[in-house]
C-alpha cells in the first residue's frame, strides 16, 4: 500500500512540475476576432468592422429599440458612420475580455467622444458577442440608456 501511495505522490509531483506557468495561455480565435473588431472600430473603418458580422446579425441594443433587431452589414456600417459624424473622435477603450464557452466573448469597455457642441461623453458598456466560424452572429450590448 505504501508503494502505491509513493507512486501516486511521485506521479502528481512530476505532473505538476511539467506544467509551464510561464507559457502564456492561448488566445482563442474568438478573442482575436474581438480584438480586431475594436481595432477597426477605433480606426473608424466601419466597412471592415461590418464585414466581421454575418450577412445579417442579431442585435440587442438600446439604441435600436427593445428586443432583438436583425441588421445587415450595410445597416451596421451606416449606423456607425452616422454616429461617427456626430462624434468624430469616437473611441472604445477595452477594459476586459471574458471568454465564455466556445462561441461567446463578453467585453467590458468604455466608449468616449466629443459632440458638435464640445460636450464630452463617457459611457461604460458591456457587449456579449456570439461568434461562429469567425463571424459575429449576435451582438448583445448593454449600457445605461437613461438620460440625466
């Protein structure tokens, strides 16, 4: 019995020592998609950003109204181009990316910009992206939509 315990302990020690904690975790393909998405957003490249979605994608976004709204790539591109006209310095700062399962990435970020009257806004946002085959199929965005 002592031999079995010793063998188990030795096996556990060897297994633990074979872990390489200095090796970074692999960034999932979906995380890469999301990082690229925010690069396009901050470059104001609405066409490339819209191409990251399927031909039509499901959106849950207070700015689009209640419930789930289907948007085409063209509608996505136009929405952000119009928003960019109002806020020329529109920028998203990603605070944290949380992978969730095989298809979902949750992103916590702060959107900022300056309006035509030089008023600035800073809006904390959380988006749940559903990504399938390298394309965004769902974009469920949550933020405080109440006016002060």
